[in-house]
């Protein structure tokens, strides 16, 4: 996946990479959209309805190619 945004060491987000940036930028990668069905499957799979576990599961799934 192509980077969709960049973040500086100081935590500043950039939507696009500046052409001649003097600061070090780390690329952030695009995540794919999940279907409602995928989200519901992840919700049912997470134990104890833990919101953090659910959020992490969604982020893992969305970052898969």
C-alpha cells in the first residue's frame, strides 16, 4: 500500500509529504475499509466485550493486505 500520510518525530501529521522536507517524516500506511460483516465478526470474536481488544482487532484486520 502507498503511504497515505506522514508523521514527524514531533508528532505532527502531514497529509502529503512536503516536496523538500527538512524534517524526518515516517510514512503512515493506508488501511482498507472493513465491511459491516467483518466488523461484526470481530466484535463477536473479542472476549468480554473489551473495547480495547475490539479496537486492536479492527486495526489488525484493516491493516491486512
